[in-house]
């Protein structure tokens, strides 16, 4: 056991040296979602994907290695799939003015990446890598005024793979995105906001004194192996209580 741990640490150190020598790591985790087996909320909403979020890149220096994780393209793909499955109709806009000018919308949703973090094989002891993404989804009235806010965090992990953490980190990030999407799709329908929209309500700005507090859609971390991903499971018929684990897509 000691020998195995020592070999794992030596491999991590060698990988770190190789990464430092090549000038850093750049990855673009792309994620696709299988068809969601849920009933869409009968509402027409706007999906606001700003240029800032379309081009979102996380950059940091870890142990002398520059990591550049381009999350924008994958975020767009996941957001489109999520909202297409969650609502009867979701029209996409690139700026708030265009969304406000649209007709027939009941609400505008603006998903944002708030935080991205990861742990390399060196930091986990050589067995696996992990990633997490925290999203905030601002809910606006058709006029563009803030109405509510939803937060959710996706978790993912992957087995460490030889000399480099780049591939496993990319796989863990994809798993984190799928986990976040699963939580949103299985829990959103149980929220009062979904009930309002399903009733045909067109959201109106609330007085500041009675503003709706931010709602958290979250669950325990889900560990997903890069080699074996769990199959998609249809959601249970009853609402999923906040705080209980949900399977990744």
C-alpha cells in the first residue's frame, strides 16, 4: 500500500513537471445531455446568454501551472438543453434589451457561472480528480426587472489517468455540468415559481419589502467516474426535497 501511494505521488510530481514545461493547460469541456424524461412547464420564457457568459474562461495558476478552462461553449449547450426540456418554449437572447422587446414572454432567465473549482490528482493523493461549478440563475420579469434568484452547484469526479490531470479534469467538469442540469430539471417543477408560470402568470416586479429570497437547488456531491457514468434515470413522481442527492444525467 505504501509503495502504491509513493508511486502515485511520483507520477503526480512528474505530471506537474511536464505541465510546467509545456507552459500550462487549456481545456474546453463540452457537455451533451440525453433527453430529459420530465414534463415541461407549459410556459414561454426567455433564456438570456450574454457575451460575457458565452465566453466565460476560468484561469488560475496552480503549483506553477497555468490552467485555462473555457467553460463558455459548454455552458451554452447545457443551458439550451436544460431550458428546452424544462419549458414548453424557451427563446434565446444575447442581451437584455432584445429580451425585453420580445412579446409573449412570462419570464426571463439569465444563468451565470459564479464559481468553478477543481482538485488535481496531486491534491487528492493520486487516485482521482474533482470539479465543482456553482451557478446562479437570475429570474427577471418580461420587462427586465429582477424577480428572483436560483442557485445550484454541480459536482463531478474522475479517476486519475497516468501522467496528466488535464483529461480527467475535463471529464470531471463535464460530470459537474451534467449533475447541475439533473438537479435543476428534477427539482424546478416543485418550486412555487414553476407553479406560477404553469398557471400562465406573467411575472411582475415585487415590492422591495416582499422580494422573494434566493432559492437554493442543491444536493450532496455526486462522485462520477470518467470511465463509468451512471445511466439516465427518470425523475420520481413526487417532488425531490432540497438537500437530497439526485443522480447525474
